[in-house]
C-alpha cells in the first residue's frame, strides 16, 4: 500500500470502479506487470476487490473495499501534503 504504485492506484480507484486498462491510463507511467503486482497485493491486503466477467475479451473490474476507501483518503491527504510542500522539502539540506 505504501509503494508509489500502491498509493497512486488507491487514489485512482477512489473515484469508483475501473477496468484494468482504465486504471493503467490513470496511473500514468506504470507498466502492465507492475500494475498487476500492485493490484494483487492490494487485493491480498483486502483493500480492493477484483471482479472477473466470463467474456471474450476478458473483462475485469477493480473496486476499493470500505477499508480501501478509508486508506485511499489518508494516502491522498499525504500525497497532497507532499506535493504542496515539495519546494520546501527539496530546499532542505541533507543530513548525515
């Protein structure tokens, strides 16, 4: 959940159910393999549900659980804070 892709995936799903291809477009820059791994991890953590439809081509949808919605709200706040304070954070000297 705390990986870059996990955070971005949670935030992307906060607005509602998405198919894999829609999610990949929303999480700009993620590879198909990394998104698949991230979704499997979030599903294992019970933060999202995966629904597969028996059609050709395959149709799979991902939706946040109640716990996932709560987590997404928290990580979105943190991501917004980091974005708002990026200039200050970047200007700080490194500590040894």
